[in-house]
C-alpha cells in the first residue's frame, strides 16, 4: 500500500514555508515514497513549481493566508 501525502499551503507568496513544501514534495517524488497532491492558491509560484516537477496540484480559490 502506497501512502498518499496531501500538502496544504495557504500562503500566496514565495517564502520559506512554500519552499519547504516544494523541496519535500520533490524529495518524496524522487524517492518514490508516496503519491502526492498539493492544495494551494491558484496562480502561485508554488503551484507553478510543483506542476513543473510533475506533482499534482489542486489550485484552490481562497483568500486564506498571506
């Protein structure tokens, strides 16, 4: 059974927390340890980077976070 990791990042800027989510998601993908999906704001830098790296992204329409 493969684990599924859901990353949730509400910040809209590219800061330390978003970078940490991106680095963790990339490392998990490279290691093949889990299926992943990220939930983040639409049009964010994090969403763009994750999609570029082949990680599923659900772009939410919210105003939570910075």
